[in-house]
C-alpha cells in the first residue's frame, strides 16, 4: 500500500513568518493530495487539495506544491497567525488502493504571537 | 444540518464491555469510513464501506465489526473492549471515485477503564 511520510512532526514559528510542511509518498499512481487541519478537540477539516495534473495551487495565505517526479508535496502557509496553530495532516490517494486515503503522521504547528 | 454526524461524542466504559458508535451522513456519498486516532494523533483507517459492501478491512481485531444498514449509515460495534481501544474514532464519507475529499464527523472519544 501507499506510504506517506510527513515532516517535521512539530513546528514553531513567529507570527507573520512562513511555515512549510513536507510530505513524501511511495505510490507513483497517487493522484490526489489533500491537506487537513485539526484544531484541538475537533475533527480534521480540509484546507486545500491538489490533483496530480497540477503543480501548484493557492488559496489566500495557503499554497500547496506537488512534484510528481520526486513524489513529494508541500504545504506553505504565509503570514502565519495564532489561529493557524493546529495539527496538519497530508494525505495521498491512489487508484491502486481503491482511492483509500493514507495520512501522514501529522505536524503540530504553533504560531507564537 | 451537520453533514456527517456520529454519536455519542464521549463514551466511557469498562474493560470487557460491548459498545456501539453510530454514524450518519446526509451528503449522498457512496463511501463511508471509520478512522482511529490514538494519543499520538495518528489517523489510521479501520474500515470503509461502498454501497453497503466492505471494501477495505485493515489489520483490525475482529472484536470490531462495522454494520451498514444503508448507504447513509455506518455503525461501529466493539466487543470485549480493551484498554488499548481508548482513542478518538472518526467517521468519514466521500463520493465514489478518487479526487474528492473526506468529510469527517466530530469524533467519538472512547475511554476504556
């Protein structure tokens, strides 16, 4: 099955700085890569996703980049704010495994005011 | 008008008991899932159902049994609860096919004493 690795496991940044979280995947047929944000005690919620026919996608302060050759994708958050503090999960989905989601191990982001 | 709803929100029980968690989605999605999130925040898939047919069953003890009376419901029954079953259990759903995000319920925090 798919193997998704995520780094770093924890990340602290000053308010206003940028944060970058990186993921790698093993199944070259994976074609859908969502990112989820999970605040303490709440459910994971989709913040952005990217499909394999696109190299980059932006939504205000959030962007995701995908390098299919290297099999890695990254989440970029600019101008971080304290409310960005949460656990972020990447995931990959492949038709080889019935489009099941395989999640990374999560990154706990803390934005220091 | 919660899209994916699960009950109960909290469940405290003793070892050896049998318990159930219910999940319903009103999104018209074809596939529903159960995920387990342990204390380290890892999101691990347990089951998925596609049109009432079990299509994935990861290495989950057979004390756990999913039951889907129709495509809008996927309940989780757990027999002979053990201490290690303590976790947050998330129900999720998505449309058939790839390239679409998971929608999570609010989670059920199970504590086995």
